[in-house]
């Protein structure tokens, strides 16, 4: 599995498994655990979750999936903004650790910006890092202005990632946020790489240009969309899948080589931004 170097010197895989909507339906738990384990078997060992997902249910699913295999996994979780003060972060992290049944989270993120001063959250993150409860820390859903502010604060130089909505249909981050992060070697984690809402996903995967590229390679449009993201510099991609076929297809996207013709056709179907846009969020 290809990986990126974090500012700390640790490495993060470029392809992972998302867990949004997992842990909400007890009858689906066996399939969710099996999907994560299958992904690990295929070498997709980054797992992204959050205390928000299923109100901790997704973390419990992940904890079951990684039992006995913790050392194989690069584990990412996120803290709610309303838990992001000094005491709240400490307590939230410890709850997540219990649900995940582990002693450390490899990358811990502020899920989105709330009312707590970012400096207070960074201070709490640094304390968790000193305690060995997290390896690295970062943010999610931060636009460039937010990143500039956070980077100027104590601990801001240690920011290890910004997790944002990024896919073929949502390319706004390419205007200024992604170049800024690349310059500082801060990986961007692309969530909802295949969109999240059924209508928006159908619109993206049904795009004629994307479909044409997929036919040329004998793969699915979803695999082309993932392969396009995976070739972007300093980007980590975290699709979610529960069906075994989709897990295998996501992994296979890593081996799909897109040609210059493919890339030009995708740019025609999904034009790059020509101006600054507000950060898209799910």
C-alpha cells in the first residue's frame, strides 16, 4: 500500500476504509465487521471513524473488526466540536479508546469547527499526544482561512491532516486549500469520494465522460472516480463499503492507471474550479 509522510515522520496509507453510517443498525453489524476485515486482508489498513458516527456505534464496530490485529491498522477518529475544549477532548478521546478497544488513536481530528477556540483544542490534542493516547492530530472541514489561523497557533505546526469533502464533482479545494496543504506536506483526506447522497452519487457516476473512461478500462465508474483521486498528490481517499464486491473494487482502484486521454476526458466532464468557492461539507 502506498503511503504519505506526515509532518511527524509517521506514514499514512493513501487508501482507507470509511465507516459513516456504520454502527447504527445492529442487524448490519456482522456484515460491517466482515467488510472492514476483508479490507484489511486486502491491505487496506487505514480505517476512519468518528464519535459522531452512530453516536459511538461505528467505533464499536471498528473495535470488533480490529481485535487481534491492532498493529496492522492506521486508526483515525474524530471528536465532536462541542467536546473540543480541554476537558472535553480528554474525556471524548478516552471514550473513543474504550469503544475501539485500543490504547491509542493514530490520527485524531477535530470533526468541524465549533464555538471552542481552536487553540484550546490544539492544546488538548498536544496533551493527548504527550500521554501517548494519540499519535498525530489534525482537523476536518477546515477551509484555508481556518487552516491559516490554526497553523499560526501553538501546536499548529504539528497539524497532520485536513479531512474534507473532495471528489470529481466537488473540486473546490483545488483552488487554494489543496495547494496550501501540499506546500506544507499536510495530507488532505478525501471523504465521500463517491458522494454520499443517492441523487448526487447517481449524477456523478452517471456522467457520460466518466462512464466512457470506465468502459475503456473495463471497470466501474466508481473505480475510475477513486483512481482519479488516488493519483492526486498528497491526498488520502477513504471510501466506505459494506458489500464484499465493493470492498474488492475499491482496493482494485489503486491499481488502475489512468492515461492522459482519460484525465482530459474527466476534466471535460468535471471541470476544475475557476474561482474560489466555499468549502463543501456533508
